[in-house]
């Protein structure tokens, strides 16, 4: 009689963590995952997101997580309503990836990018860990759920089907000779990331007129890299997000004047194009 074939052990999926919690709270989530998963299966994307800014977090999560391998479990905890009426959810995407977190919109843009999204509400009977209070679902609910999914749990064992909250990120408006949008992220270098696509800038442009908030418009050099700007000069570059970025070489564009996420910004490219970029110093 032939010997029965042994069932191959399933390799756990990668788990990514994104939050505004800081290192100390994130460490508690990683402790939960470390008890369930082999070493090397948990990847920190960031834990220094701006506190409570769901839209900015959703923008960054989509940018960071969408290129991970199919089947990855992405946990996002930017959750000002923790323990309240918002539902804790998991979302399954077409490529087999899982999104785990609060149903406040932070997961929605990534779910849309990965396509084919279906959601389930996490139920207490779905195998989450013991809860200590009601203010740390990242540790007590999302991390153990992510571990179960990484090990192959079915969504039906996690909870019941759920219609999740959709969040549309702000879109720039293209206008004759320019565009109107807003600042969607200010990075750690003080660069202002707008939602204006950089491929909207006409080929051959060397300068842009840019105005944000109540500032007067400034004519800025449109440079390919930071190096093409004079030191300490303010300019605009095509960012790694594929969006127009206002930057100050070896300085902080955000320090030039009042700047915040959500602030309107207007970009125009109708001015005469000079043969050399202008140097604009703050």
C-alpha cells in the first residue's frame, strides 16, 4: 500500500504594519505577531504618521503597500474612533491580499487600487486576543486577526460580511494653463506633496507659478531633481509619488510660510518659459 502523501506546510504570508502609534505601541502589536509567525514575516512600513489624519494616512498607505507581493496582509491603525461605533474590518482584494484595520476610510484607497475588494466585520468570536480596555484594537484585535489571516484563516471564521466605508482622496482639477489641488502630505524633509500629477506639466517647462494658502504666487524653477536647484533654493520637482512637489534644497519648504495638509494650492504653467530655471530663495 502506498504511503499517504504528507500535506505541505503553508508558508505564512507577509504582514505589514502602518500606524500613527509610535514605536512603543507598535512594539506591542509586533509582540502579538511574533508569537504566531516565524521571524521575518512582519514588516514595519511606518509608525510616525501624523496623528488622527485618516486621509493623509490613506494616501500614504496606498503608495507604500500597493507594490507588495500578492497575498500580503496589510494592517493599518490610524484610528481616532477606536472602541467606538466604527467597525473593525478585514478586506479581501482580488490578488489575495488582506487589509485589516478600522472602517474609517483608511483602508479604502488601497482596496480600490488592488481591486475586487470584499469586506467582513471582525467579530469577538473570530479568534482575536484578550482585550485590555477598549483603546488598543491594534494590539488586541487587528494584530491577532492579521496573524490568523497570514496563517490561512478563512474570512468566514473572522466575522460576517460588511459593506465598508469608501473614502475618495481629493483629486486635482485641471484648468486652462494650470491646475488647482491641495497639499496631501508634508514629508519629514518639509517637502509639500500636492495632488497635482507631475505629468500634467507641459514638456519643456522650466518654471511654474505656484501659490498655496493665502500666499502670493511665486515663480519657481521646475527641476528634474533636487540637485538641479541651487542650495537653499525653493523649487518644484516631480515627486516619487508622480505628483508635483514643492521643495527647498537642503531646507524645509514647509518653513517658508504657513503650510498644512489640506491647504489649497494652485499651479500655473502659462508664464513665458525661460531658457534657464530661475533661482528662488525663501
